[in-house]
C-alpha cells in the first residue's frame, strides 16, 4: 500500500479547539484509528528513488534480510518537483551529530569508530513488558517499510530522504504502556571512546543526548524508528543502528543511536531545551510563523544547492504534514508551545 501526503492545510492558531481536547485518551484512540484508516486508503502515487550512487553496506545478516523484504509504503512529499530525493552523498555527508563533532562533515569523517554490532537497548518506565532487548529482537516482529520524508533542520536547511524502518507505535504497543504513560523519553549512547565529541572540552551538551515526544506523537503513524536509508543500513553518521524520524518536527528531535526508550508520566526535558530554553522548546514543530531568535524560519535551503542555485523554498506548516498532524495540537498556543 502506498500513501500520498495531501496538501498542507492553512492552519491558523485561531482555528484550533480547546487545549483540553488532546488530553482525552478516548478521543485520542478514536482519532488514531480514523487517521490510520485514512493513511492506508489515500492516494496511489508511487515515489521512486535512484540508489545507484549508494555504496554497498555490510549490514549483519538479520538486518539485510529485513531490508531486502522491506515494503514500499512511501509517504510521497507534497511537491514532486521541489521534493526530489537528495543524493546519498549529501544525506550522508552533511549532518548534525554532536557526539562526533560540531562541523557538518565531522560525523562522516569520525563516525566510523562507532561499533554498532551487536546493539541492544532498554525499554522501561511505565510499561508492563520492559527490560533490555537486542535490536534484532526489538524489530523482528515488524516488517520494514520505506518512508520518503522531508527532513527540516532548525538551522533552515532541508533534504528529502528515503528511510527504512518500522512504526514506533508497534514497539510501544508491545511494551504494554501503563495508564500513567504520557510521554516517551529517548537517550543516545554515551561512549566517549567511540564518540570523540563527547570528550571535547568545548561541548555544551550534558550527555547523554535526550529527546522526548508526547505519547500521541510517538504513536502517530508517521513516526518511525529508522534502521536504514536509501535501500541499505543506516550509515553511522546518520544515527546507526537506530534513530527516530518525526517528519513534522525540526531535525534535532530525531534522536540518533538510541539505547533507551522510556515511557514516563512527566514531560522530559530534551537536551537543546536544557541548553537554550528560549531557542529550543519541547515540541519543536516546524512552524514558519515562529522564528528562531537568531534567524527566520519562513524559508529554507533545500539541499543540494549551490552559490548559483541557492534553492530557497518556503517552509510549510508542520513541514507540509499539517493535514495529518495538526489535530494533535488542537487548542494549543503554537507560539508558546514551540
């Protein structure tokens, strides 16, 4: 089944309904059921990608088997002309991954030191079925899907990337959340020997890198855990072996090299929110109407670009996925909850 993302809605803050609406568990479950059906039945555009420039990987056999059997459940971006898939070299060579340095090329140069096999993570908190689990066991019940999503960085650049992974909702459901679970907290690996950025005296980040989502955001059909991209396993610099992808939020929300997923009752404080709360909020939804304190968010540089082809485009509300996710924020002041 292929999915087509419809045109973004012209959402205005004056259009939203009372803030208490999203807290209703019954309304949330009913709404999710309806949205899931809508995604499954809408459109039949086929997204295509040329992976001829992608080097062969060395994924472990279990991961290669999952990739080979992946299902193209493509979320087609809004504008086929503007939303061309970025070349693999751009997507794998221009990254933010501060565990390996602050420069855009640092992750690609330095992340080869990360050993991702074997890998395990902890699922804990407000769950009935938690504990440490091997990555292959975590994903084995699910079928891989290819999702072609926009990635919009808070720094006002963007790409379109084909990810391979599984819905985060499937992992959460298998953990059996308790009635107290309202948020999901994520942690990145801490290993200064493998991650030179973590031993830098100039790092401002209090390791581990932490991110969080509200439970309904985490359960949304567009939210995935990615283990691959461009038809192969994730390169280390892109967050191997497991990263989050939330396409309607700024890229820093899509935490990399995950080692812990915790369901919690209280809203977690994410790393950038802790460092600069006036610049980076918990929600970090893409919003062209709310500027960063130091630059506009009304436009973005779509990569690849050049001096003579700047490729500047208008930023869309919720990164173009407003029809799918605006209901999650009904009644919220989107300037206050940035």
